[in-house]
C-alpha cells in the first residue's frame, strides 16, 4: 500500500443542524483528521441542491496505510463530544478509500465534479483535464474498506462502484461540461473549506495530546 490515495466521503444531514455542521467540520473535524499521520490535506464541498448528498469531503493521503494508523483509529473510536453529538444526524453516509491510478493537470479549482464509476476502463484523464476551464483530473480505484468503527446516522448507503473520478474546474459550468464529457452520473460541488492553509504548524496544532510525536 505505497501508492498515493484519497478518501472520498458523501453525506447529508438531518434538517436543522446544517449551520452547526459547517462550523464543526471546519473548526474541529477536518483539521483533526488531517493531523493524523499520513494525511496531507482535506477539503469540504457542498451542492446545496443535491437530493441525497449535499456534502462531499475529500482527504488526500500519502498512502492507504494512513487509514490503519493508531492515531486514525483513535479518532474513529474516541470522538470528541462535539463529534459524538453530530454523528446521529448524518444521513446517506458513503465512504470510499481510493488508490490513485491516474492524474493530470495541477492545482485545484473552485468547483469539483465527482463521479462514481462501475469501472475505470477507457477514461482519458489527460483529455478531461485539458478541457477549457479545467485545471486537473484524477482517477482512483476503490479499495476494500476496513469499515469505520461507527455507523453515522441513518440511511448509510452501500453503492456498488469500482472507481471515483475527480474533475477540478475553475467554475461550475466548466465542471458540468467535463462531467458530461466523462459520460457518468455525478454531481458538481462548490469548495467551502480547505486545510491546512499557509501558516506553518497548522496540522501539528490539531494533533491529540496523547499521540506520539510526529516522525
């Protein structure tokens, strides 16, 4: 498990806690996850009109081994009080660790088209990244999931798909065009939050005190 990977997460939320969810995710949840060994960065997106998955979260990892560290397992098994209070109100939760197999372009855009694919055959990542308004494209093969130590809320989904395609665009129209060109069903999400930022030590500041010092 030495290949670079990412974790794709889709979810919705019970009505009435949306604003609190945004605060919790930015102030505590995403930074705490990214502080774990092997994690590189995280981003939260939203499609306010999506009927099932209004939020999409993307975690970048050095390799899929990041999901097996004691620190990450600690996060799953021992949530903070705020996290524990949020969990029951998750809806339609879907989790997909992916091994990255193709990448083109550079940077990330304000809009992200996300597709779940039955297979990855014939997907021209470079051509999609070169479309007008696009900045990048990535393809990941879904890996067997060790299953989180918890079930989030109700209506967790177990969609059958083999790959995840991420299309980075400068704006929603460009993302929608790439989505159509890829020929799959998916959604376009707007970027809300990215971590870490530019200040040194942001990841270290969110490590739990009892974790070992980073290597």
